C-alpha cells in the first residue's frame, strides 16, 4: 500500500497489466517498535530498467569474423541507437590466444530491447551487459 507522497509519486504505475520494477526496503514502522513495513524507494517501467541499469556493453568478436560487412552493420546500429551507455570491443584471436580491448570515446548507445534485438541478428557477435 502507498500513502501520502508515495501515493502521489507512484500511483501512475498502479495499472493492471503494466509491468514495473520496484525497488524497496524493509524498515521499522514509524512509532510502532517491532513492527515492520515495506518502503518503496523507486518504481520504473520494466522496459526502461535496461536503459537505466546498464552503463556499459561489451561486444566480443573473434578475429576471423571481423570484416567490412560486420563493421558496417555495427556502425549503422550504433549510430541509430545513440544513448548513454559506453561500448567496449574485445577482438579475440584464438590461434594466438590473445584478446585486444578497444573502446569508443565518442559513441554511446541506448541499451533497449530494439538495440539488443538488432544486435542478436548480427552473426559472430557476443555481448555482456555491465
């Protein structure tokens, strides 16, 4: 249950069928020692949690998969999905047992469902969200 300022701030999320992410803590109830309450500190739409929860995406590609077509696909995707999350690239050479880390200083992406869906379509790329 929400009361006072909490109700005013979060009542817009109280819609049947709406998927939300709730951050809360258990604390002592005011003026009732030994009694506990759940205190909501944040409510967000579940689809927006990805955008706000991850600061970084790590793209991993094997050296033998790096070609002009792959680079163009990644570049187009990154340019159409600009946002606030940093991008790290890991190029792995299994034969030499080496990995090179590259990162973009100017390009950042919005990590949302559309971005991840399009990234999954590109063969030869693996990713981790951090």
